[in-house]
C-alpha cells in the first residue's frame, strides 16, 4: 500500500479526510440557496450543472473518506479532481469573489501537505488561472468583476505565502530541534558507554531518590540481577555505619550541597556477608531551573566502590608498621647496647674472655633474631606477591630426606631427635617447591624451639589420592584458646614457656599464607605438655 508522504502529522491528514467529506455538503448547500435567490450571487446559476457537480463531488468525497490512497498516482489524481471541481464550482456557480473561495485555501493546504512547496505553488497557479478565466467569462456581464476577483486572488496568494513562510520557519525549527536531539542522543550514548565501561558502580536518581540510570558494575557490586530503574535508593542500598547504625543515603543526598565522599559505610548481602563501600555523591543542579524548590529536585549522581580489601590492607599496614617497629626496637637496642658494652669492656684490664664471649653471644642471638624476622617477612612478601609460585613435580621422599639432613644438627644441639616416618611409595606432588619447603621448615623449627626433651617426627603418608604431611613433637603444647589464634600475624602466646624463647610471631602466619597459596589448610592438634601436631595434605600425582 502506498504511504502518503505528508510533511504534516497523521492527525492533520485525518482532518483533511473529514474536511473532504463535509465541505462539499456546504458548497452544494450554498449553491442550492443561491439557486432559489436566498443568497445573492453575481453569476447565473445553471441547475443542471449544479446537480451534476454535486453528484460528482459527493461520489469523490465518499471515495476519499472510505478508501485509503493506494499509490502516488492515485493521490495526484484525487487532488487534481478536487481542484477541477472547485474551479468549476467557483466559475459557474458561486463566483471567485464569493465566501466559498475559502475552500481553495483548504486545497492549497492539502496540496502542501501531500506535495510540499511544489504542490502549494501549483495550487496557487491554478487559482490564478481560475481567476483569469472567471474574469474572461463574466466580464461582459459584470464589468466590476475583475476588481473582486483580483482582490480574492491577492488574498489567496498572500495566504499561500504566509503558509509557505510559516512552514519554512516550522521546518527550520524542526530541523534545529532534530539536530539538538541527535546531539543530545549522541552525548547520552557516549556518557552511557563510558559509565557502562567503568569498574565502579554508577547510578543517578531523580530528586525523590528514584533510580533512573545505572551501569552493570552497580549490579555486580550489589550482587543482584534485578533491574534498579524505578526503585528507591534506600531500598536497594540499605547501609549501616561502623557502629551498626542505619544510614539513609537519600537523607545524606538531601543534605549535600556539593560533592561528598564517604568511606565509613557498610553494605550487607543477603547471605550476611558485609563489605565496606566508598560512596561519592553530588546533587545535580539544572541551569534552567529558576527557583530553589525546583533546583532541589533535579536529582543526584552516585559513584560507589568496594573498598573492603583496600581498607583491610590499610589497617593491616598500619598494624604491621606499629608491631614491626616495636618488635625490631628490642633486639636492635639489645644488640647495640651489648656491642657498646663489649667495646668498653675490651679496654678494661679486669675483663675476662668469658665475659666478652657471653656479651658477643647475646648480641649475636639478637642479630639471629633479626635475621629470622627478615626471613619471615621475606617469605610473607613472596607469598603476598605470588613470587616463585610456579608449580613443579616434587619427589616427596627426596624432600623429606632433605629436611632431615638440614635440621638434624639443630635438633641434636638441643638434645632432641629428628625422625622420619615415611609411607612406602609416596610418589610425587605438584606444588611450588619454595612454598612447600618453607611451610615444613617453619613447623620443624617451631617444634625444635618449643620442645625441651624428646623429639620431632616428620610423618608423611598416603591417604586415598592425597599425601598427608605431619610434623609431630613432644614439646610444651598449645592451649585450646591459643590454637584459634596462633595463625594471626605477630601473635605469641602468653604462656611463660613461650615467652622464654625468642620469636617474631610471624612463622605460623606465613605458613597459613603459604598453605592458602598451595590450596590446602593446616590442621592443629595439641595438648599442653604433650606436644603438638601440624598437618596438611596435597593431591598425589598418579603413578
């Protein structure tokens, strides 16, 4: 079906259809009234011509109203026929100078609606010809007719020019609006593209806190697949502060006069997990609003991010700096003081070699303590940064013998035994050699440190598809309350026997980090004065 290419809205086209049905009735009624001299006209009325014209016009009007335009040719034909019928009516029935000339204005509007400026120009030209023919026809009968006809022509042409000028202005405004809309649409798309590619959650609300725009990162942060548009910000973002007090973020929006950033807010997921979030929000002030009441309802833009890990690292860093400063101060002070004393004692005539030896040994022990702390910190740093975490195939029996050779001498120096209890055909595991050796070393050195008599056993056995590593000792043991704390950073038991030995409180914390890197967990069983067992398992490679 042919679609009419009207520059007007479809509503105007509908009005033209109804006008095409109604106006012919008015024109025919005017002709009948003129025929019976109820209305005075300047022309002679031919009844037969009036009836024939009325019949044709009624048929065309019904067709125009009932049947839609099928093609461009059909559209042209209808407009041309309407012009012909109206021209005949004005020339032979009503006269060009009659009030019915206003019908031609409707024809010009229809022509312009369907065929743009060219249609309007042809309609105006046709009316000019009609005026000329009307003057030619009736001039001998009415000598003043040309005055009235020319006045009608001037009025119709002026009206046509007004229509054309107004339409051009309207078109120019429409084009400008379209350009502005296109630019706004492009800018909106650009902004949305930027927002949707941000890793931070971003959304905007109206002045009542109802969300209008959001990005995918917002859904990820809130851990939801539900749409946010149309929902209130307090409903989708229930927050509490560090003290557990409920915080209405919408009320915070209303109090904001400029950009505000908060990092003290906590968001709880449905499963109870809590995260620390940072929210930056700012009111949107429209430059087109003229009163404060309206300006307050423009809306808000919000940026939020999960800072749980960052805050945790920050707190750990502060704690680390504080504790490590304290832990380093003591051995450094002792070592420095002892060495200073040795320097003084060397100049004293009554100083014995044993006194010098004891002082140097004390300073040396503190240096060894510092070295141990540095080694622990180095291992912790490697674990945190993922250095040397490449997995390789490790022969478990070979590793066990290596640990035995390395720590037999330190055990003997304390009067302890270091034994191996190995399952036959242990096979291999695939893990970071550095991490695995560091874990076993930490457990063995701890056992040697806190065992006064008896010995340490490195027990390795198979259990299904796993290999279980266990380091057992007959040492002082660990209380049940301490067993839940020993993997904390810088933690040392308050047991006086533990305090008798030096330690950084980092060894087991590092071991827990390494175990996590290896994909395993450390199990502890212990009784006071009966010793301790630290164990973990790794998958065994197939034969």
